[in-house]
C-alpha cells in the first residue's frame, strides 16, 4: 500500500476542509482512481517571501517523488515507509522540512490470486475525508517547477490489516498543524516526528473500514477515473 486512491472533493471543498488560503490546482476534478504518476492535490505550508507569513495552500503534485538529485527511474517512488523516512537518503531531506498532507476519500487494496484478485475500498467508517501524511519535493523541468509527492505508510491495523500489511499514516485534524510546520527538523526532531506520526496514526486506525468493490477497478488503464460507481459496494449474488 498504497497504490491507488480516490478523492471526490472539489478544490474549494479541500481549501475549506484544511482551512487553507487557496492554491493553484483550480483544474482539479473529483477522481475515483488515482494511480502513481498522476497529479494529485496536496496540502502544505510555506513561509511567503516578502511578508514572512506562514501560508497553507492546496497545490498540485505528481504522485511520484522525484528530487532533483536522482536520475529518471523506471519505477515511480510513491510510498515512503515510516520506519525509514527519517534516515533513507531519498526521503530524509524532504521529511525534515517539506511535509504535506495527501487528502483522500479512501484507497484500494486487493486480495486473492493474480488474475482473479478481489478489490477492496478502505475508508473512514464515518465517511469523512482522510488525510495521509506525505512528503514533497520540487525540481526544475525546463522553465517550470514540478512538485512531486510520496505517501508515508506504516504497518496496518484493524480493518486495514485484514486486507494488506501496510496502510497510509492517517492524521486527525488536531495533528495537522504540527506535521505541516515547515521549520526544518534536526536529527532528534525527525525522530520525535516519527514517534508523533506513530502515535497519532494509531488514533485513526480503528476508524478505517472496508468493503469489496467491482473488479473492473483492477485495471486503471481501462476504467473511467471520473466514474463514482468505482467506490460503490459490490452487490454479490
């Protein structure tokens, strides 16, 4: 996990949900099948140049973490393990100072044999929006800056653990301010942040539940990602 997720909120809804000042992802539309390398909304905080004020925004990011110091990769880097996010050379710089939230309605996991896998949609039991801890980076491509992101995962708990052994690190709103603070963390600060994420994500785990969805979601290339029925519970005969 997590290799596909759904987000059915409009940009303005995300701005309101995360009490953000705005953002530059106005072309975003609700999508029920987001896969690695897709552009996804992230919530981040930065200090505005000139005023020095802290601003929270909803921005676009490619779901394939790609810092400027690495070459092109054949496989996208879209998940960072909580156990190594503070120490692995790929992630640790961003974890120190470029943390973000990745909103989602829920995410997909699969069980069963290859070619006959059953699809499951994992989501908040109360139907609310989920906020996964993430990191982001930026690199210059031509004349443009490309922001990219990865979702932090942890060992799964409760309903998530019944489907897959990993799950996103989900945070309640009370933890957003501390996680998004862009102040750079030293080594001890990064260790404390890992402990913080471990503790805070334990609070959300019991609220994650799942149901089976139609197998057509298995092939991300053939479905319409704007189709809301992708997350409807499967009606078994």
